[in-house]
């Protein structure tokens, strides 16, 4: 088997996808830094490798990058912070964030190597303060400041042609949700549609990114439904269903079938809606989610007088 340095792997993936060094490195590191990495003249830190490979849609691969003790401790703190936020343990998250902030401040590396760690920490602190009752206006201002750390020319709505890391996608999704909560409905919808289209054309093969894609679809469907835009919601569901079939994502598939059935019912296509509701129930049952299957049956009966 041929041996490749991490720089050669990055360069090979970048060139196959026809991205320039400027496009790939934007907001993560200087072009000259990426050039040195690709030519084997500089060993990148773990966060740099993660960011570059996420933008190239290859983050699910395993790359062995040397971590010194300080880097390992910061990485472990970031994982703890992610778990605490995911479980809703904001008190623990606040403690871990404070520990992580101390570690980052003690790091003597150049700022470009710390940028993504600092961005994620800033995002985590926003979520903690939001839980404490900070206003949506404050949250939006801070989220925009945080995304500008790596996307300084982001105008608040348009993703343009930029490549994105996972953290950037999560922050952008939260910006869209905050727009919607503030009554800026079309701004939120436009931003999330842009994020949806980016995922569809770049990196949907990754399990981790598909979960984010499903979350964005659900947000969009909910918003479109609340705005009475059922034709758009129906089209959105169909696109998601097709991607689920292509990539074999059964967990998201029945949810999208259920959403499609609701959109059809709202548009008055009751016979078609009933058939899709049945499909949703069957898939939920097939993947041993009987409770969800029963919830679909109840919802169809109560809201649309459809008996399954």
C-alpha cells in the first residue's frame, strides 16, 4: 500500500474536488500555511486537520495526528463540553467551558492555530447564556460575531461559495433559528435553504453531517408549515426522502415520510396522504420504533380524520 503524508492526502482531496488553496484555507489558516502542510514542510495540529478535512467532506476518515499533552487536554475538554451541551447539563457545560478557556489562553501557539477552538468555545458560551435567559437579540449579535471569526465576509444570509466546517454549519443553523424567533422569517428560511443546498452538493455521505441535514430539514419544514407554504414544504420533504434513499439513512426516512403526509393532507390530497402515513408507520415499525408509529396514527386521526 502506498504511503501518504497528511499533507499529500489534503492536497489530493482538494485537487480532486477542484478547490483552490484560498477556498480551503479561508478562515482556518493562511494560504502559506496550507501550502507548507501540503508540501510536508509543516505538521498541522489536530484542529487544523479536522477543519480542512470537514470542508473536503472526508472528516469521517481517521488520521493519526500527533497531539502534545496540552493539545490532548484541550481536545478532551471540547468533547466533554459537547456532551454536556448535548445532554442539557448547562451547569456542567459552564464549568468545562471555563476550564477550556483557561487552557486556550495558556496556549502560546499562533492565533490561527487556536481560531476554531476559540470559535467553538464562544458558541458554547452563547448557548449557556441563552439558557440563562439572554435575549434573542443578544444571542443573534453574539452568533454573528462568532461566525465572523472564520467567515469575516459573511453578510448574515448568503453562504456564497465558501467551504464550511461542522462548527460553522451548526452556528449558521442557530443564526437561522434566531432570525425566525425574532420574526425575521424569510431571513431564517433563506439562510437554512442555503445551508441545505450546501450539504446536498458537498458532504451528505457522512453520518454526522446527515444528522445535521435532517435537523435543518425539520426546521425548514416546521417554518414553512407555520407560514402556510405547504407546496414548498412538500417539495422539501421529497428532496429529503430521495437523499435518505440514496444514502440509506433509515432513521430520518420515516420522519420525512410523516412530514410529507402532513403536507399532502394540508393541501387536500387525503388519499395520497393516507398512503404516505401508512408508509411512515410501516418504516417506524420495521426499525422497532413502535411508539413513534402509534404517534403517527394518532396524529393522522386527530388532525386529518385519517384512520390507519
